[in-house]
């Protein structure tokens, strides 16, 4: 029997990210946030490095993303900041967006997929609420 899935995390500053399930969650005390908080004078990225305070596992074994927490349910605290090159127009991320860290249980979902009944041949994906979880890390 195998397991497929991924982990959802938030740090103390409200950065949200996901990692493959192969990541060693047993080392949670040393996991630091990889999100950008700025750049130094040479343009090199500065990472947040705050500890993880929130963790949720998503099971993809049966293809339904069982237990997924949807980012749309988070309250935005600050938008990502970008810098645009004046000569070529390319954009560079300066700092990642942040969210309010949920202080209690959150709704999680599973995905249900079916072919479009209109005959287009495309798949339609819906998320169905399954339970409330409290993903805060208790010390």
C-alpha cells in the first residue's frame, strides 16, 4: 500500500506554502519558512525563516485531494510585492504575500471530478466540504 500527497504549511508571519509528502515532517521543529521577505542591496533574496505554526496533510492516494485546505479561505494580510525591470519589463518577486494565520479549526475538502455534462470532453472539478480540522501546531 502506498501514500501519495503533500503538506500545507504556514509560518508565524503568515506565509503559506506546500511541500511534497516526501519532506521529513519528523523534523518539524527545524522547518523554516522559505518564502521571500525582501532582497538585499545586491538583489539577493532574503527568506523569512520563521518557524512553522500551522500544518495540514493532503492525501492524493485516490486522486481526490482528501483534506485539502483551499487558499481562497485565507484572509489576505499583505499582497506579494514585485519589481519591474525598466529596460526589459521582466518582473522580479521582492516579497511573498502573507495571510492571517487561522486561530482555530478550518474547513477542509475533497475533490470530485467528472466529465462535463455539456459534452465538451473536459473535466469539471468541484470541492466538497468534508470536515473541520485544527492544523495549528501545539507545542
